[in-house]
C-alpha cells in the first residue's frame, strides 16, 4: 500500500462472483466517508471508463486504483478497502513480510477457484450480475 493514501480507492471487481459481490456490498454499506468507488469489470461500459485496466487481468486477481493513479493488486486491495472503512484491521498481518508470501499464494488459489468456493459456501457458482452499484448501469465515476 502507498505510504500516503489518496482516496478514493476504486475497486475493480467481478460482479458475477457471489462472494466478491457480497464483499463489495458489505464494503459499500460501511463506506460512510466515501473513500471507496466500485467498478464492475463486466459492466458494458467498463472498457470505455477504464481503458487502462486489463479486464482479463482484473478477472484473475483483484485490482484497485487510488485517486493519485497508483495501482494495487490482490490482498493489497482487500486490505486497503477494509482499511478505508476502518474495519478488519487484523487483515494487515497478511501484509507482514513473512506472512505476505504465503497469504499471496493463498489469495491466488482463492481467486483462481472463487466460483467453486462460492458454490461450496453459497450454493451458487456464478450469478448473472450479483450486484449493481449504479442504477444507470454505468461504472464511470472519476
């Protein structure tokens, strides 16, 4: 994570993953300070709104972008998002040098198998679009 944080943090997420969408809904409900933005990588206008984000890469692992343009990935995004809403501070131990290596491997395994894990935990492997954050259907919000 950057040494000085420049909010908002935009989270580029997979709306077809039940677990991913549930976490985004939870984060959105806790974001009373307006530090987070949510961008569905499967929205029709995503490539237009965020041409610098590779959708295939964002589908493989979570991407985040701070207001200053600095990018973060994987568990750094998760930790940054929960830090933005001042919750789940214990996640920061996953960024400690020795644990970071193991946690990143575990995250990559989770990300690669998130639909199967979603099915095991929720009974739903994928959903059409589990959540929509903007009634107009646009993810553009800069």
